[in-house]
C-alpha cells in the first residue's frame, strides 16, 4: 500500500514539475505570442495566415506567397511543402492565404499587414525573416518586403514592371484574365483621384523602387518563360546595380519555363544555399 502511495506521489510531483516549467516558458513570452506550432491557421481580415512548424525558442521565419489567383489550397500546399524541405534550417513557415477579388494595391497592403501580424504574434527573430514568392507572389514579396524593410526577399519569376506586364498580358487571353482586372482597377483608381498614370505605375513597380530595398535578394527566372519574360528579373538586377546595391543574386535557368518548382533540382539547391547564407550573415 505504501509503495503504491509513494509511486502516486512521484507521478503527481513529476506532472506538477512539467506543468510549472511549461507555465514559466509561457509567461516569458510577449503577450499574444504563440509557440509549439505544427499546422495552425489564424484569421486575418478576410484571409488567413497558415503556420507550419514548432518552436520553443526564438526562430527564423520563412513567409511564402503562392502565385496565380487567390487559392486556399495553394496556400496550404506552400506551407507544408516549404516546411518539409526547409524546416531543417530552423525556419518556421508562414503561408499567406490572401482573400479573393482584391485589387493589386489591396493585395500589397494585405501582405504588409500579414507580415506585421506575424512579427507581433509569433516567437520569431525579426532580423531573420525571409519572404519568398512565385509569379505574382514574387511581385507581392518584392513590394511588401520593401515596404516592411525585410532583410531577405526571394522573387521567383515575378513581374517587376507593371506597364511592361500589362502590355505583355494584352497579347495573351489567359494572362490577361489574371492581370486585366488589376489594370482596370488601377486605371479606375487613377481616374477617380486624378493622378498621373505613369507615376502611379512606377510607384507600384519594384524596378523603380530599388532604393527601398533593405536586404539580400534572390531573383530566379527561367529563360524559356513566355508568361513573365525573364527580362523582368534581368532588368531588376540592372536597376540594383545602377543603385549601387550588390547584395543580390540572380539565377537564370536555361531550360525552365514559367511556374517551375523552387523545391526541386537546381532551383532548390540555389534557394537553400541562399537561405543558409542569409541565416549565417544575419
């Protein structure tokens, strides 16, 4: 009988010790901060922030933005696949599931708010945040990354000059179905506010705002890309050089078309190396 009581007391003591340790860790975190994430989603406005990973200490963060139209399925797939391939570097992965039917300006603002939300609510190292986007997601990564002063941006086959992409998209019905709505909404915004069209398009184009870049950049593009021509990345690289910014890397893939995976083959090797170097330097 005494042996049973002794064992029971030991179990109670161990349970209490674990509880106190967990409570102590929780109380050390800033208000509103979450930890020990595996797959978790949080509502932000009409969209969601998806989090993949877990941490008990401050961690670097990878924010990923899919291309194409708004898609919850794509956002979930990005969160899980990027975490699967890059979690061993120490990253928590956040995927932004932005709402449908937004203007381009609204999408940029939503990504900016999402970045601020992630910084505030999660136990991450603010100096080690990298944002990664593909296609239109690459454009959004550049614009929001510049706006929030992130020190690491990866743009994979994203447009960098709005006037150029609008002119190019008009020749392709499928591409215009994605970009035409943005053109119409921007034109309406310009007319309603009596603004200069050229100045507005430049303000919304990464290539004309490289002075705002505050960190390292990786540009990735397929030389056989007919959807978003590789000139967008090449010209952005030239603009960075003209501004005296040299902490960028441009990778051009001879056989790749639009939409190639960043998590396979040479692109994956290049992305992984870039992120490793960013973590070591920052």
